[in-house]
């Protein structure tokens, strides 16, 4: 089976789908690996490192796409590259499948078997392939560093002969993978951290990281079988906003990470809440790419709202591209390895398997995933 890894098409993407260590692992399985020339050059992975582990490199992207049995990449494919794929080729990447219906239709019509990395189930067995987690973890880390760098105060408490500096107050809204890492990072930097999530099970995790869980009574809230938050009613969101206004007003940094799987991100921090914060404070909206948790945040912009800086920077994991690529490469090679049939030397599309059922979104000319049909 021939696996091709093209360079990413979005000029904003700094990460890559496969690093040489991943290529080596796939090569050992018995796959033929072709990498677009220059794939890892900016990250310190020259073509020669891919070639050294047995991959070949090519400058003929079009030919490589049309001869590949499987394409591995990070960002969504552009229609032009889909049209080149062989019928029945397997394409693995992020697809944003709930919001990219047209793209799914194009993949289906091309006869492509598309795997959406976002749809890998959040199970223990699939953890090693879970790119949402590996990238959210780094995103949470970066969000705190961006805030710390822009805040006009230091994070840790300092007791010096010149006086005592109080620790910065950080409030994290949404404590999934990104939120947990944001708490851990802010704590390491010495901040006083508070956090809130609608899933009650999170309280214990927040406490175990040494942060304070903010309690707001929202009535019945829950989570899905996969551990995702269920959407709140408009009345619950209002209660949440009222409960949070005071905490936001006293925070130096607010970081929002709230997501509801398959939907637009909930709008949690209102313009009034931002207006209630002290000038010099920072708000980081980590959900800006999926609609935003914060009124007034704009993708890839830093908006000054009466002295409060609202950061809406996208692709936060892309700010640590070497580690983000290492993690993604590991996720994608684990996926291929897990389903590799060593006798036939092919990727085994076993639709009886929960992971395959969960992440394949188009197959045999149709959109095949129950949640997307
Ligand atoms: P996510 O990105 O979908 O959402 C981020 C957080 O926002 C979640 O904790 C969610 O509860 C929270 N949220 C939603 N609406 C909110 C609101 N109105 N206010 C405040 N917070 C709100 O979450 P994720 O990081 O992808 O994690 C989802 C779940 O999957 C978690 O339970 C996580 O522990 C679990 N998980 C399990 C595995 C595994 O077992 N393999 C791997 C990764 C994640």
C-alpha cells in the first residue's frame, strides 16, 4: 500500500502530519511511504531525514496524490486534490465534518473513504490516536503563555525586600483536555487558579490540580456517553453568566475553552462581563475557531476592549509546531498501525470495529456516519 503525505495547503498551518520517526514506524509495517518534498523543512526535518528511514520524497504532488492508496495529512483537503485521488483511496485528516457538509459530499462523490480525525472515539483504546486531545493539550499550554506574556503583571507571588506581589488570578472556563492543561500551566507559573465546567465530574480533577472549582447551580447538566458536555438551555447559560460575572471581574486572566461536540461553541462571556474586568486584564478565547465563547473576540486578532485585551488567536498548537507535529504524527501512525493487516500489507477497514465505525465519514460513494447523514 502506498501512503502519501502532502504538504499542508493552508498558509496558516505550521504543523505537519508526519515526522521522520512516524515514517520509520509506518515503513516497518511494510507500507510504501511517499512524502512531498520540503514537508518538514521548516521544522528541522529535511527530506534527507525522511529518506534515511526509507521514505521517498517527490516534488510531483499531483502524481503522488493520484497514485496513493492512502493520504495522510492534517488540514482539510482542497477540492482540487480530492479530484486527483484514486477511487477507493483512504484519506485521513481533520475534516470539521459537522460544518463542512459540502466537503463531505465532494469526498463521497469522489469515492474516497474519508477518516475524520475529530471523530476518533474518546475511548481508552483509541487514546493513542486521539488528535483532538493531543492538540488541545498543547493549545491549553500555549493559551496560558500568551496571556502571561501580555499581562501587565507577573503570575507568581513574590515576596521581596521591595514588597510583596500578589499572584495573578486566572479563571479557566471549560475544563476538558485544554482546560486541564491550562490550569496545570498557570499553576506551574504560580498563578491562583479558579475553574468552571458544566460537567460536575470535573470538580475533583480541578481540585487535584490545586485549583478552586467555581460552583454555580445550573440545575440538571450532563455529559454524553463519550464524555462530552451536553448543550445548556438559554436559561442555564444566563444563570452561568450571572454566576461568573463576579469571578471574571476579579480575574487578571480569563481563558475560555468551552465546546459542545458537533455544535457551535456556547457564548459564555458577554460584552458586559468583559466591560466589568479591570483594564490590563486578558481574555483568551480558545473556542474562537468554532464560533467563540467571548463576545467581541475575532479570529486571529487581539481586540482591545477598553483596556481589556481579548485574544482570538487561532491554531494555538501551531505555535509549538514541532511538538504538535510530533503528537499528531504519533496519533496518525498509531491509527494506521492499529488497523494494519500485516499479512495482506493493507489498512484493514474493519467496519465491525468501533473506532473505524466512529471515524470513517464517507465510504462507497456516500456519507456513511450516522451522526452526519
Ligand atoms: P471539549 O473540547 O468538547 O469541551 C471543552 C470543555 O468545555 C468540556 O470539558 C466541556 O464540558 C466544557 N463545556 C461545554 N459547555 C460549557 C459551558 N457552557 N461552560 C463551561 N464549560 C463548558 O472537551 P474535550 O477536551 O474534548 O473533552 C471531552 C471529554 O472527553 C472530557 O470528559 C474528557 O475527559 C474526555 N476525554 C476522554 C478521553 C479518553 O478516555 N480517551 C480522551 C480525551 C478526552
